[in-house]
């Protein structure tokens, strides 16, 4: 029999090392440093490649959007194809912006735009298109008015010449 002091130091639970997943002999060997570094570099390269691709898409769509803003066509003269093209460019621009934001969330740089700004940018872009349409309408009305004034001026001049005869 053991003494009361020895009973204090007896283990209450026994550990079975044969079935223990944390046992030294059963652990998975660690990756070599070179393999780990290669894996990290591959992930970085893939990230940079995706980011470059999305950035290039965004830049191309932004150029098309600027071309759309420069158009002088009236709203009522736009075909369904033109309207769909505008919508596709705009939707692609917003999607590319969101993709960039998603990639920026994975980035280490904290100074990049977050996804919360996208709705504001969407509204601003829609406003730009509407303002362009309104400006084009006003330019067209101004052009028509100037033609009417010019024609009236010619008629008045010819009328004065007839009176003077």
C-alpha cells in the first residue's frame, strides 16, 4: 500500500501515446523552407497577375466610359444598341471596381479604397451620363435657336432692302 503522500502524486488519467495524434512520431513532417517560400511566391504572383488583369480591364473600360461622355448624340436619337452598350460599359466598370476592391481587401496596403465607396461612385457615374445627355440636349436647342435667329435676321435684312427700294 502506498502512503497518503504518494497517492497525491499518482496520475489520475493515463495518456495512451499510441493513439495520441500529437505524439512526436505521428506528426506530419514540416515543409522545407524552399517549398514554403515557393508556395508564398506563387500566391503573390497569382495575386499580382489577377490585380494587373483587373486593373487593365478597369483602365480599358474607363477609356470607353470617357468616350461615352464625349458623345454628342441626343437621348431620343440613341438606338437600343447604343443604350445597351452604355449599360454594358457602365456595369463592367462597376464590376471591375468591385473586383479591385475585393483584391485590395486581400492586399496589405491599408490606404486603398474599400468596397463602401462603390455605391457613391456608381451614383456619380450615373449622374455624369445624365448631365452629358442634358448638356447635349441644351446644345441642340441652342443650335436650333441660333439657326432660327439667323434665318429671321436674313429675312429682316431682305425685307428692309425691299422697303428701301
